[in-house]
C-alpha cells in the first residue's frame, strides 16, 4: 500500500488475516502530501515490511518488483499508484485517465461528454477566469481546488466579492494534499441529500465490462459553516436494503455509471453524490478506499467492508462479483457524528464524559480530553473529532440529538 493513511491503516491487518504479506510504503516527506508522519504507527505487527518509498514511479516500481498488487492508501497516492501498477504489469486503473478520478473539473467534463448528468463545472486558472465562470454558471457557486480532500478549500460564494475572496484564499496556497493551488473548479452549488457510495470493481473472465460491487452506502448530512462545509453525520445503508429504498437505488445506479465514465476498472473507489430535485449529481469520484468511516463497525454489522472485499477480490474476483448484497444483522444501525465547534475554545471534560457515556457511543476518539484546545469548525478537518455509534436506529438517533444538545456546553471559551 502506497501512502497508507486513513482507512488504509487497516489494510495491513486485513491482508494478514487473509494470509497475505502487506508492505506499507510511507512517503519520504509526509508533509509534502499534506499528511502527518505515521512511522511509529506503521511499524506494527500487521505490516510485513515498512518502506520509505521514492516518489518516482520508475524507482518505486523497482523497489516493489515481485508484489502481487499495489493500492493507494490515500488520495495523494492515486496518480503514483496507477503509474507503478502499469510499470509492474499489474491490474489497475489506466494512469492515462487519472484526471477523471482526481481532478474535480476533469471528472465532470468526462461525465458531460458521456451524456451523464453532472453539475456545471468550469476550470479557472486566474481570478478573472474564476469570476467569469461564476457569472456564467450563476450564483451561488462553489469554488474549490482542482485536487483536494475532506472539504478543504471549499468556498460557497453568493456574490462576486466572495468568489474573488475564495480565489485569493486558494491561489498559491498548498491544498489538503500538498499541491500548490494554481487552478480551481467553479461549480454550481448542489442542494439536496448527500450520499457516499463505496465500491470494489472487479474484472471477471467472459464479461466485457468490469463489475462495480457496492460494499456500503452512506446517507449523510453536511452543514454549511460560513463559506465552508463540514460533515455532520453519516448513516450506513447496507446494500441489501436497495430493493426497498428508491433513493438509494437511484444513487447506486448513478454511481455505477460514474465509475464507468471515470475509468474505474479495478479496485476500491469512493463516489460522493448529491441527490437533487433534478436527480443525482456527482460531487467527486476517487479511485481509492473511502476514508474516515468506522470499518470495524461495518464489518461487525454486515460481515464485510470495502477493505475485506478489496482483499477478497485479489484472489477470487469472480466470487466477489457474484456475492449477495450484504445486509445488517441484529437490527443494528451504524452512524458517525462529527463534532462541530462554533468557536475557538477548550473541551469541557464533564460534558465529554456525558457524551462518552451515551449507550450507543462506542468510545471517545483519542485526543478528546478535558482542556484540549479546539478551533472553530470551518471544514471537516477542523472538527474536534468524530464519534462512532452502534445500536438500534431509534436509540442512535436519540443519542445524536443528545450529543448536539450537550455540545452547547462542550466548548469553554478562550480566556
């Protein structure tokens, strides 16, 4: 796994449980791809080997000669991984179409050419071009880096002044993945229900087209934070429920069409969609494992996850393609809630204890403790933390309501 961050950290143990040796390739300069140094975390029992890899596809392919497969562990690793796979002669998405899976304007252009519904999106490489694009699309518009992650750099603009300010804030600055922003995507604002579709694509002998196997769907809520956006909550929608959920079926069918156009022919992908009044519209599609979600809870409830399916597909893609859609067991629901700080301040330990003691909250995440400093939540990475919840749906819903009520007293003001 190249750059094993986020959900990718779980891959070592998943591969080991299936009898594979897992090699983690960490970046020589984690900050250059917008990531922290996880060297101590990676040197654990689940990884057979931890390497510090070169950023050249040719050099890295030489280091990894003999491996059976390569996977990106993070969005920043997708272009490099696809080039390495090609050099090693391994199955993977075509590196010549990487832009369809990374560039937020290129992927929408590909959908438009394929006559798949998509939001109007214009690439802009100057403030003048960004303002012209916003006028053409009509306000409100979103201005964001062409390549980013976790809602970093998202600016919702209702006026030319806001669009100009968004350009000024982004241009020449490093984005979430370390790239210096020189080009932005100006896009119509999508109003509707947010969804994420996690898939693993396999090729089966005798079938002309790859099969996109849905491992999980997430019905989500995001909140606008001034000009930015942050995750609020996500609910697992097991694929087996598609038969009785018209909205989920529509989103799933659209996501599969997007994957075809984006050139996803092998491995995991994550597709974010907004179901508007006009139908589903793409936010972005990414050719890698979905990030942030509680993998262990998905596996507990459905018996599988995008991770386990990715590993299963390495040895038996035909079986993965024919697998019955996974369902939830025991009437359990899985949800995730992101804390949203309205201001800079410090966490109150007594309130944290009440939140951690709620019946469906599985545990408080590391880093949440009395007196911990927090900043105002302007985007998802600035959230103080996320909580995983497990239990009957009604109880999970009740605890989420309680969490939001307790948050009013969670953040002590700065002195």
